[in-house]
C-alpha cells in the first residue's frame, strides 16, 4: 500500500490516504480509530487489493497529514459525513464497502445510517453499535475501562498525554491489546498526533461526546443516524481479549444491526485485532464482502 501523492477533498478538508489495488475496482474504505493511523490496515489492504478492490485508508480529520478543521467539528455524525464525502471524492458507487475500527466503527455506523445506498455492506470492529456502548457505560465494568473518556474532557490531558514520548498512548495499547508489540504502530501515531494542535483534535472526538461547546446543531441528523439501525448488512468483529471494550458489551450487538448481519469473536486478539490476528480478520472480512 502506498501513501497517495494527491489528497482527497471532503467537507472542506484535504484527506491524506494510503491506497492499494486497482482504481477501477470497487471502493473499500477503511477508517482507523484512536490512538491509531491508517497504517493499522497494512495487513488487510493488500488482501483487498488482491481481491480486486480499490482499498483506501484515510487519516481521519485532525490526524496529520490530513487537515485540521478550523471549526472543531469532531462529532461522530461528522465522521460519517466525511466517510460519505470520501466515497464521492474517490468515485465510489453502490458496490462500495466500508470497514471501520474503534472510532472508525462509529464513523461507519453514521455513514451507513446516513446514506445506505452508497454501501453494499460494512464491517466494524472493536466498538459495537452505539446503543450497546451507551448501555454498557451505565455499568461499573465498562465505566472502569472507559475512564479515559472523562479524563480527556480535561485540559490536563493535553499536558499528561505527551509526557515521556507519549507514554500514555503506549500504556493504552498495552492495556487494550496485551502482549502485542505496538512499537511500529505507535511511532506513526505519535507522528500523526505530535503537535499540540493534532493531539487536541484527537481528544476532541471524546469531548464532542459530552461538551456542548463541541456539538453543532446542523449535525443533529447525522448524530441520529449514527445511533440508528441501518439497512446495510454489517459484520461486527471483536477480540476475545479486548481490554478496552469488554466482551459482554457485544451480547446485544445484533439487536442494533441490520437484518442479515453477523457477529464474530476473534480468538487470541485484543482491541487491535486486525494487527494481532491479521489472517483471521482478513478471512472474515473477505468472506463477508464477497458478493452473494
């Protein structure tokens, strides 16, 4: 996979992206989460390319070298709008597929809820439908795992996270995917979030969950779409050893997914399952997106 020399314009930003496979193939849009970059798709993209897809993995808004939004629009609904705008900019048609991990999963729920006609099917990983997460956050176990949601609301987070070469991010990866050597991934994450402005952007995804100052009235429809049950068949993948989102949170996932959707647990994987078990994830994805 290669970093494109020409960014894709979408919603007033220039999105940098990796790509692999023929431009003439069906679009496969892959969206990363936090703290991560599109390099997280380095195992899956060649497999998609070999299957004939035009695989594209953008840096999400705020992550260098994609642009920084001046209006601080970081709500989930905006991420879905970005995905649909990238579908347009990249010449996607109704045979396109969308794949999202972590915040990329949330963006996917918004994208397929807003414009199901753009996407033939979807794959999400490590963050189940938002209704599942909302319910789980009412219980102690998931609240304990998600403590950083609340820490990130504080300006103190912008001081603490960069300390000691962003050791905070090292510890998150080690907690979420125990035993996985994330040194290569983290080097790229730290480059993408290496300035105060970039780090603030990534933290603002979380701030937009709770702080009205980051919420925009014109995104109400997109926000509602993110929490809706789409008509797009979706495969949800979850690592059995995920230290970020507990396995019990996944129990009701199918209730909030389209008919003909499925849930698959990946053994031997934590939160970053596409990196820990790339063969199993690749097989699951390719089996799901194969035209029926």
